[in-house]
C-alpha cells in the first residue's frame, strides 16, 4: 500500500528536500499556528485539554479553522466530568450511564478528527510506524552476543 498523501500545509511546513512537486491551491489561506486563549465557559478538565491540544498539536492544529472543534471537544470533556460525578452518585441510573458512554465516544471521535490518536497521526504523516524485521532482530541479537 503506498504512503497516504500528506496535507499540502504539512508538506510545506516540513520542507521539500527531494524537490518533489507539492500540490497547493493558492486560493487556500496558509495555516496559522500558535496558542489561542480558551473560551470563558471551559471548566478545569476542558481547560486542561485545551492546553494539551494547543501544546501537543501545534504543528497541525490551525488557529483559524480548528478552534471551534477544539472548543467543542473541551466542552464535551467538561460534560464527561459532570456525568462521571453523577454516575458515581447514582450508578444504577441508566440515563446517566448511557449519557456518559455517548459523551466519552464523542470526545474520542473529536480527538480523532483533530489527529490525536496514533492511527490519525500516522495517517497525517506526523509519525512513522516502524517495526523491525525478523532479519534485523536476528542481526541485533548476534551483535549483542546472544
């Protein structure tokens, strides 16, 4: 399977040492990166997630286009904390339990859309999954004297 295509913005950011042609659309505004102040309605977990997202995702999170999705996911995280407290107070409540499960799924889905799962980072070209071949393992074992 060939390598998945990289977004043009990421390819431009990483440079082009082999001088391959990078498909770009000049009508698209360049991505802007950096930290954005969080919305006022975020609570503790939402603020913590906001800071983590803009800290870890600074290479691919656009402050121009991704901020509303980040805010939504952070609000879902705050909602998850509230539902978790309610679940421990009344663990037999099916409504609270189902709401908690759906909110947790929504958080994971939002983080996935933002590129915060291993599979999504690989798909975006942000990490390369590298495994040793059996031959390489044998050669390493021989070098160690095993």
